[in-house]
C-alpha cells in the first residue's frame, strides 16, 4: 500500500509538471525546449502504471476462481482484471486459504479480497464491501437417495447429520450456529469445498453445504450426487476492502461502470451457462 501511495504521489507530481510545462509553452516567449519537455513528461504519464492491485482469493471455487494449468481464472479474476485495466493499475492474484483473505486485506498485504465472498454483518465489522456484483445461494449437496430431502430435514428435532463445509465460509458459519450449536449436527471443515465433496462421495458425510455455482460444478463432475431443491440461504457477493481504504470508492466506481455497460454480465455469462 505504501508503494502504491508513493506511485500515486509521483503520478500527481508528474501531472503537475506537465501542467506547468504546457502553460508556460502557451506563453509566446516560452522556449521550444520546454514544449519538448512537456511532451516527454506526458509520455511518461501514459506509460507509468499507478501501481499493482493485488486481489486476495481462494482459487478453489469454480466458476468464480479456480486453477487452470498455471493460471487462476474465473468470474472474479476477470472482473477484477477489467477493473484494474480500466483504472490503469497492474494486476496480480494472491491465492490463499479462504480464511486468510480478510486478514490479508486488513493487514494491507492485498488491495482487496474477491472470492465469491458473501456480505455479512460480521465481516462488515472488519472490512468495507463494494456494491454487490452477483447473488449466491447456500445449497445442500447429498448422495442420490439420501434420507435428507430438504433443508428442513437438517433442522428436525432428532437430526444428527455429518455436514461438510469449507472452513470460514458462510456455509460453515450457518451450519455451526444453526445446527452444531443446537446439537443437531457434526461439522467437518475442509480447506477446499472439493475435499468436502470427496468426503461425501466416500460416505464420510451426509451432506455438504456450499454455494450453488461451485455445487453445480462439483455435482456435474461426479456420479451419484444431487443438490436439494430447497435453498439454505440467499446471499450477495461483493469485493472486500480494508476499512476506510481510498481504493474502495475508486474500485467500486469502476465496478459500477462495468456493471452498467454489460461487461460484468458478459463475464458471468461466459462462465455460467444460462439454464
Ligand atoms: N460465499 C461464501 C462465503 O463468502 C463462500 C465463498 C468461498 N469462496 C472461495 N473462493 N473459496 O463465505
């Protein structure tokens, strides 16, 4: 962040210099040299990046962010890159545990967190959020033929299911508060949603609570799994910033423009085929 600020400072100084150069060159007595200097300064301004936007994410969440070969791609990666390009920043992705994203943002190691991250009251205690750019639904994945046929079954008086979640996600938080704390379930927490799904396939769990889009991808890739029709929770995804960061308004402004001009919808369409 310090580096970013320094670069921005240099930028505005350079801009100020350009301003001086052109105003003096407009004076009749201004030597030709100073016009050249102004042109050179302008070229520098055009080439110079404002710095690097670092996006903290957890690339285990298709179609929002996932690995393809050496690259991390997906809806969030593309939207963030479009924002960086629009604003004149270089762009980088830092892959980490989902749990580490908010700490990376609040400590300034990352410029923002973008990870299909749900806006919650608790998270708003430590970060600021952009406008929402997508809706997510917490759904329940079961083995075909499971005794669990609706979300309500998880809340039955005598329920005692084994539930898999990705650590620190809203699926984890809800299952913990609603079910584990009420003595209705045992929660197994995994670093990757895909690992929870593997445990379900192996018969170690009764269900997995996870966001709908990765759920669809995981279920499509495996025989014998199904997503319950009933929804556990409907949520909004947004970009997380350090509290009172100067970036929030700038990035959110670019996001709003990319939503308004259809870029965000086009990126989402590219990764999620309309049903
Ligand atoms: N929407 C959920 C949440 O905010 C899950 C997000 C998980 N994202 C990821 N990239 N692994 O907790």
